[in-house]
C-alpha cells in the first residue's frame, strides 16, 4: 500500500511566522507532528511519503503514486484542506481524513472517503483492520481517550527537517481546567494523560541523532497539568538528558499557576525550557469569572508574568476581547497590561465559540451564533454577536493591534522584557543562518525599516548591557516585523 500523507497550508497567521522565517531561509515553522505520528502507526511494509503544503506543492505524480491520501488539519487550514480534497477527487485517489478540523466538521466534507476521527490510537486500528478485509466504513469515531504511553514516536525519516525552524513533541494530552471558550477538553478530556519519561527521552535522542539542535516545542495544551509526574520523573530525566548537549531549547504551553511554584519553574529551566505560552485572556476580573478562567482569578497577573520572566521563562501571552463583561475601556486596559508585563509575543483575538464548548452551547441558546468559526485566533473575526456591538468591538480590536505592534510600543516592550529576563543556561548552537539572519535584520529593519531608530537602540542597548541576550533581542525584532505584517491585514 502506498500512502501519501499531506498537511494543508496555513494562511498568513500570527503563528505561521511566514515573514520571520524568510530571515533564516526556512519554509515553515514546524513539521506536522500528528501526521508523522500517524505514519508511525501504519503497517511497516507500507510505503509512506509526506507532503507539507507549507513547504512544497503536491504534484500530479504524487497523486498518481498514492493508493490513499491521508490528510490531517486544524480548523484554520480548512480552505487548503478543501482544495486538496477536490484535487484528490479529480485525480481519483481516495482520501482518509482526521485531526481537529474533521473531528469537529466532518459532515462538511462529502468527498472524503473515510474519516478517522478523535485520537488515532483508538480509531486507526479498526479502520486498518476493516481496510485489510475490504469492508472499510466511512466514519470511525470514539468517545474514549487512549493511553498515550502506547503511542509510537513520530516517523521523522519521512520529513526533511532542514525546511523547519522548530519541531514539536508531546508529553501529555488533556487539561484539568474548564475555560468555557476552549475546546481542548471537548477533544482531549479533563484528565491529563501522560507519556513516560523514557518515551520523551527516546524521542529527543532520535532527533539529536538526526543532527537537530534548534528549538523543540512541547505541544501539550497544559504542560503542568500533572505537576507530580513532572517533578518526580520527567523534568529530572530531561535535566539528566541535557548534560553535555548543545542547543535544543524547549518551549511549551502552561497555565499561569506555574508562577506559584518556584520549584517547578526551576526544574523547567534546568531542563532547558526558556519560553512558555500562557493564556492570560484579560485583566478584567469579571470577564475571567464569566469564562471560568479560575486559575487566573484573584491574582496580580502582571506580577505572575514577572515571576516567570525572572525565573528564566519568556512569557508569550494569549489575550481575548469581546466578553459580555467587557466595556469599551477594555481595549486600553489590554494595551496597558501588555506593555507593563513585557509580554513581547502578545496574541490578541476576538472571543470565538468553537463547536463543543460551553460557550458555543450558551451562544446557541441565546441565538447569538453567526457565521463559521475561523480557527484563527488573531484574524479579527468572531462567530458570535458581542454585547458591546460588533463595530465597536472591531474598532477597539484594531486599536489594540495598531498600538502594540507599532515600532514604538513593540520595541519598548522588548526592552521591558529584557530588563526582567534571567535566561536559563543552555549551551547555544549557532549556525551560519543565525549570522545571515543578523545581516538581513540590519538591512531590512535597521536600514530600510520604519523601525530603524528603535532597532538600533535595541541593538546597542542589548549589545552593551545584556550581551548574552543579543541573539534573542534580534530574534524578537524579526518577530516584530512578522507581527506587524499580520496586524496590518486586520488594522486597515
């Protein structure tokens, strides 16, 4: 059997980093972890090829070669997935689809031959068994959650890693919290399911053996969902694994209560974590109560962010406007919070209601659902009718983006962060692309760019006052260029 695994293209989004990747001559941020894991679950005798549409196109020869095309996608990749399925239909090749997009919306894709929904550890084996016996059904789904200690390592051999800036691994699935706008628990459950420390070390060993030295993103929805296991087994194993190794800084997602645990923060930085994405959402306490963001309530959120930064963790933040309890003052409150906290990478979006969430059910009951959920957290769209009025919400949103990614505000925030940040000790791996990226940043940002005065202030301030942070400062300047390009799409 010949299997072509195809990953649809991302639009130009906040997290695509398309404009930043050009500085280091990379084509995409990360290879598709889900498809590579599914590839490892397929029979060993089958031939497998991967096409990532964020890197290259799918050719007529690819489709002619394949017996089946396997496609996995997130909602934000919907348009690309639909175009791919249409091409497969035209070429007469059968399509097997899975992943979050199809798990939530499979009824919208009549041309897909087989759906392997939810988590593939449970739904892929019966599909493969039925396929072998010539009686494959159209839909395979489950309400159960698998033991991911049985999940194989991704099949890295079918991907060309040179096209990417980072790779993804997964330690856990599920989140113990119940934020009403988040569909993680609907898809993956409340009880975090964990891989063993030995599994994680083996996956890292395989990447290191392939020569990978750049960053590794742990894609867990809440990395600290099971603190006991992290402290007793996983982080000590990662600390031991890192000894004598170069590069491979780690990043992940976690809830803000990480800031309450000095021991856990210390273990994470010793293990090589230097960045964490946190769902801040809003400084409005009433809105936090509204959306059941219990872990964020009743705390000084700016001080929590500062504690993480001082511990050695750069905080990337998610922010939302458009809650029922938001008033027109929320827009300036968000700007002020982002600037004071020094959260350089601040993803701000309008409140959206994904299918399967409590928010979706409430909006449906109240007759406030409109249009489709875009899946893009920062495109300025919403599928609900906001209480403050859609035009007021969009105008305020555009004002936030117009300020926080304007060079004056952005570079001021970078300096606020760098003054606070105490980076972990990771043996840095520098290659020629780092030096070329520096040169490109000087030309694009320091000579041609509208931000050139701010760029040179950051350049020399970091070089003389925090020289160890100079590569990070240049990276953040490049990120700012990308964020401005994306913001301009939604501000104009």
